[in-house]
């Protein structure tokens, strides 16, 4: 494992380091999480690592397997269906609320994000990173702290899905255009259209996820 710069030896900082590693894919689902290895990797003591693992386990991001100990949790197909179903509801609600509450400056920021992402359509890792920022900006523009908390928790669970669907041919382009339609509805202060566009976007993301995990038929 590659080491990183020394960090404060607290459970909070250890939690942030581990969460970032899971979210970025540096610690993919199924990875065995040994306290000693993680302490060495992040240059912190084992006690904050242990505290961080307990916190991540409480959030469902870490689980225990017999004879293996702590691992980065994995989602089965049923859990993935439930995750995207709830995501469509919450992201749709966020877009609806953003259409009601977003300021002109926030709308301009969203529009600029879409234009920037049009230049990243062939760069799946970069687009995946900016995609997270785009959805974060919408939920912040929704002006609902409880909705924001639920979407942030949901985003943590999304980190347990391996890979990005934006690497599928044409998915990057389609996703950016779907974002553009969401922003257009928010800019028009049309909550119904914004919610419908957001739900449509998440449904298509789910279809792409299924395509990603389903082996192509041969012969």
C-alpha cells in the first residue's frame, strides 16, 4: 500500500481518510481492512483506525466476513435496485426544490458546470468527479438540510458500487445532456420539469449500471 502524508492521529481524521479512499475507489468493495496495514498506509496509530472502522461499519460501508475480518462492504443486486430507487426519489426532490429556491448565481454555476463537463465527456474518471460536484450543488441549492443529509448518506452508499458508468460508450455525453435538461428546468423555475428530468437521469444511470455489471453475450 502507498503511504500518504502524515495526518493527525484522531478518529475523525482517520475516518475522513478511509472514507475518501473508499469513495475514490482506492479501497474498492471487498477489500480486506487490516488495522495494521491501514495505520501504516495513512501513518496514524491503530486506535483511530479502529474507531474509524467502527464508524464506517455503523454507516454500512464496512462489514465483517468470517475468517476475513473487516472488509469494504459490497452491495448485492437487490440492494443496488433499492439504492437507485431511493436515489431517483431524493434527487428528483432536490431538483424540484432547487427550481424553487436556487439563486441566479447558483443557476449560473450549474450552467457553467454543464459547459465544463461537455469538455470531459471522453474522460470518465474526471467526469465522475465533476458529476459528484454537480449533484452536490443541486442539493445545496435545494435549501433543505434534512434532504441534504439524506442525499449525502446515499452518496456514501454509492461509493460501494465498483467503477463508473460514465466509461460506457456515449454514456458520458448522454449524462451531460441530461444534466443540461435538469439545469434548464431549474433556470426556468419549473419544479415539475426539474423533478422529471432528474428522475429520468437517475433511471438512465441505473440502466447503465446494469449494463456495466451484466456480461455481454457472445456468439
